[in-house]
């Protein structure tokens, strides 16, 4: 943190779920990644964790595992943003099985509801980032909203950094966030395939617990301090712990400010807050 003052913090990658399914959804994430997920995925626990850590704002989203879930999830995210407008901004969900017409209609609805982007998780939604069906989905998006991709996982090939690079090169005007420093468990490939692409940004979630501060600095330098967003992947990690992990990295105060909040505000076209 900057000495003598409290840093504004914007968590750019947060999963939330309705209370009645939150614990089950959190358990599913725990089982999928074989990790001890700290929270239950509810808004109430998120608020408590943010208050404890000093997080000021969150980008919230969820993932539709079937196209039938898309509208319901987007309604929930938009409703959560409307309930907590000073705390949340939201990304909606799409599914690769949607037709271009269905996707276009839902994107229009998402924009009308005030959602600011799209979250896709190829490993949960079972599609390759550069599949034909995915390309058709990106055509439907038509650069109207940025897309946040879960990226990387050595156990699967759906979301490899190289696949995202293929798609990002074919849609160079489409703004993309590659989660997990560009590739969960595939950080070398993330730097190799994604760091020189102008339309690709990265967030820090589910990465800093697995790599050294020196390796994290190498990744940040590769993508540049202007294209990295602080993120926790709630409910998986403690915001307090993730903030501390950022603070262990050898960064200038200017870079830290950018990563904690200025970069994501600029990316989303939001006013940069006074600390």
C-alpha cells in the first residue's frame, strides 16, 4: 500500500450465487479444482470479506452451464448490481450453444440491464475458445462488451492461452480479459502467446498463491502494469490474503495503484475514484 494512506481496491473477478444454491455451487468449485474454497459464494459473506479487507468495489458474475440458465443468471447478476450499485458492477453470461440470434438478443438485454461485460468459462461450458461455435458467439458480441475468459488449466485443453490467442487475433477489436494472469497453471504459455496482443488484458486471481512474487512480477512486466487487474476469484480466496500477495511483489506505488483499481476503471469506462 502507499504509505500513510488507504488504497482504493477494486476486485475485478468475483463469483456470486443466490443464497439457496451458494453453498452447493461453492462446493462444486472446491471439488473441480481440488482446493479448499474459503467462502460459500453468497453476497453476505462477500460483503463481510470485502469489509474486512478494505475492498471498495467488485466485478461480479456467474457462469451458465446450459443456455437455459443464461437469462436467469443475468437477471440475478443485474438484480444484485441494482441492489448494491455502489459496491457491484456486473458481467453477464452467454453459452456457446446459443444461436447468433439468441446471443444478440441476450446481449442487447444485458446492455439494457446495465451489465458491462460477459463472462465465459470454457472448462465449465465444455467448448474450446477457438471453436467454430465460439467464433460465432464472438461475432454476435461484435465488440459491444468485453469478454472475461477463464483461461488455462493443465488438466484440459478448452481454454489454453494458445487457443485464446487464436481467437483474439481473429477479433482484434474485441477487448478480452484472460483470467489468472493469462493462464491458470500455464503462466509461461500465457506470457508466450498472449502478452503481445493489444486487446488482451489479465487479472491476478487464482495465480499468486501458486507462483513466487518474482514470477508474478515477470508476468506483470510481460503484460505491462497498464493491463493487469487485481482479482480474488471469490469464493476461492481471501481478499485480505490476495491483497497481501500483491503487496509482496516488487512494484512501484504507481503500478500498485493501477493494478488495484485504476486499470479496471479505465477498461470499463468508469470514473476513477478519489482515494
